[in-house]
C-alpha cells in the first residue's frame, strides 16, 4: 500500500505529538504588521528592533532629595546656593565651599559629584553641615545609565508587556510596529448541534466547542471569526469552507467535529476536494487522535475532534502554539513540569495518554497529581473541575503512587 499524500515530502501517517507540532510549525508564517500606540501594545508581538533615540536620562539626575555638592568640600560647613527641582534646566556649576538644595529627578549641577540625603545634613540658615554616615558619589543617576542612544530596547518576536512599553517610551518612541492579531475562522460540524437552549425541544446537543474555541482564540491573542454550525452534508461543508477561503481575511481555519473516519464525517473528504495538503490527519494521542492539520491554497487548516474534552485538549496542544507562531512569537511550548502521583495509574496503550486530575501538595511541598476517576472525552464537567493534565507516554507500564509524572497546570496556560 502506498504512502499517504505528503507535504514537503513528509508522510502524513499518524505522528507523535512532537513530530506533529514540528510539521505544523514548518507550515506557519507570522502574519503582517501594523503600528500601534504604546498604550495599546501590551500582549502584542514586536515585529522589529527598536533602538533608543536618546540617552536616558539625558543628563545626570538626583536619585534622592538632599544637597548636591563636591565631596572634597564635605568636611567643612557649606553655604547653600540655590535650588534644583525636577524639570529645571541644568544650572550653574557648584562652586567650592557651596552646595545646592536638590530634589529627586532634578539635573545635577556641573561640579557636583555627590548628593547627600537631607536626613544626613544639618541646616542652619544658609549653612549646611554634612553629618556622619554620608558617602561619596552617592544618589546620582549618570546620564545614559538607563539607556544609551542607539541601544536596542526590544527585539522582534518579543511579546510586549507593560515593562516593555515603559522602556520603549523611555527610548523616545510613541508607537511600535507589531504583528497584527491572527484572524481565526471557527466552525462546528454536526446535525445534532444546536446554537442555543430551547425549552420546548426534547433532544438537543448544545454546541460547546465553538464558543470555547472563540474564547481561547481571544485569550491567546487572536481574533475569532464565527462561521457557525455546519450540518453533516458534504455540499454545506464544502460551501462554508469555500467561503472562508474566498474571504481573503482569514489566517487560520479551525473546525471541530467530523474529522474522524465515520460514515458521516465529511471534514476530511470536503477538505480534500478543495485541494487540502495534509501535514497530518491523525495524532498519536488520547484524547485528540482525530486532529488534522495542513493547508488549502496556503491557508492553514486545523481540524479538531468533536468531543468537547478532546477538542479542548487538542486546542491546548496545537491551537495555542499555532496562534503564537502566526503572531510572530515562535512556538509557545507546552508548560510542562513534574509532579508525583497521589494515586496509581494503569498502563497506557499505543498513544500518548492525557489525563485530567487534581493537584495537591506533597510532604516536600511539591505538587501531587490525582487523576479523575471519569476520563470520558465528552464530559466538560470533569475538565472544568480539574487543575491540570498529566501526560503519559505511549506503552507506559502501570505507575505507582509516588512515581513522577509530567503535568501541565491550567494556571500556567492562561485562558484554558
């Protein structure tokens, strides 16, 4: 039997998670850029190098309230001549035998090499005497001690925080060029799905995947575009996919449901009919096996399982890094750490097994993990009640209480 259709010469047979992520990364490119005012830039990804336009501070400034003086004169009484306040121009030089009252942020006058804090100065009229405990060359911030003109302050690929915004402002910039937010079209498939609760309807399965995925896209820096629920009809799904492709304003298409190989799973065939080039059609993981990724005419397409828990777990593993790559920040690594098992676990099968569970604290203060008894892939109540996921390799033997296990804490993946 021949190999499955390939992208860039790679087989699309079921890869491990790490290999699937590598294939996905190879096909994703950062979206375009836009200039933003600094106060709108937090959370966005810098698209270029920014260098300081000036020295900061541009002149030596006082770091404390006190008296600016020449340390060589500190042993004798000094005559206080003038006041330097923040915002004042650089004043006349400090002459021998004199000092100047100075406030935090004020320019240090020429000739002064020390600011003595006011608590260590004894003042009588215009006379100032420096008390024991004062130190030479203290409490002055030299020109350029924060930044030098030409110094790089942010690099491409950095996700900007308020700290970066402050540094960019100090460097003399009023805006920054960032990657725009990736636009993600989202659809759910299934005749059984309903958009909203209807009290008079006896049977209804409410669509949880679409609102959840839209929320995750927003939380992870993208802009969701809602394509609605598409019935299990090849023509309807193909038409919706074609509209998304023709819109020209989509950076990633995400579907949930219909990606398996059942009689009414039409996502795969519909994608193929539109020229889908798969990087993979399944992943060696549980839950989340029915996850696919590839491109149609250059548009990346991520197909997630229909079961709610499987869809969310796959979104954490694949959608989160995809959005990070599209936003120009590189692949967002899964935030794994080690815990010890609070309860034993059975052997795993031929796929990486991902379990929901509760965290606790061990005798040494480290985290413990207890798997939920019910690991049903459709039960969101268990996922909502859990604190973390445990990742166990394929074909792992039974694990005993106290053995180590890799976990992903939900509080380390904001928005999940």
